[in-house]
C-alpha cells in the first residue's frame, strides 16, 4: 500500500495506527502542507479535495477520508479487528469516532484556520480561540460519554482498541500542539496514555514522522 500524508495530519495519524495494528506494510509519501503541496495539480488528480490521507491499494483510484479508509482496512485487511462484533458496541465505537472525525477535527484543519484569517480578517489570537473551542467541545463530549457510559473499559469501547481510540488519540496529540488544557478530561487522558504505550501507536506518532519538529 502507498499513502499520501503529512506528519501533523490527525487523519493520516489514525490510518497509520490502523495499518500498524493490522501489520500491513505501507509506504507513506509526505506532502508539505505549509508549502501547498496538497494544492498542486499532480496531487489534485489524486484527491480533488486537496486533503490527506489518500491511500492506494493495488490498482484503482485512491481511498480518501480517514473513516472510510479505516472501514476498508477493517473489511479487507488482516490482523486484529478494530471494531467490535456486537452491533450496538460497534455502533458506539463508530459514534465516538465520529465525535472527533466528523464534528471536531474539521473545525481546526489548516484550510479553516487560513480562511478565517484571510477572508474574515480574524486576528490569529481570535482564530486560536475558535480552534480551542472546537477542541474543548470535542473533549468535553468524549469525557462525559466515556466516564458515564457502561461500554467504556480499558479503551473507548471495552478492552480492545477500536476506531474510536484511533480518533481519540489523534485529537489528544493535538492538544499538545495547540496548548489545550487537558486536566478536565481524566478519562480521556487515561485512555490516551494506554494508547501511547502501544508500539503501533508510538510508531505512528506525528512527531516521529519525517518533517516533524524535534519537539
């Protein structure tokens, strides 16, 4: 498999973890998002949205959108299952994943931050307030659900890693990048620490990818 990604992309991080957990070999081509590689004609032929990740598996067009890629890997890939077998548990894992991937992450991606500043003249500090609100809203939702719903175990859904955990850790790592206060979210923190101790997650960590800063 071949994937186009970027060191700081939360969506690419999620997919890297899944590939590692399932033991699938892959090559990752890193785009420089700050230089605008994602908007160049060659990449727009791969993904007209100009976003990463984009995953090639053999012949045919690339797979895009991280949740769709995770479902594809679950349905076709070898190794450990990343969704529960029981229907209600599987739905809960997907619901928790979507809190991050559908409702939180889209609000702080670079194209949104840039649009707010360039088209509305929003000062950087006001833009960061908007970004931090997106983070805290997502984290509050996760903390409330994970600390009160009976499905929570060692991880988001029971004691096995699921798509929900891949999304949770992609959000959690971003708190360090953007300076988000994490003390109010002890359940999220506990699960994040469990995940960061896993080799498959550690190897996929944004700061361990080419192009990442030293800290």
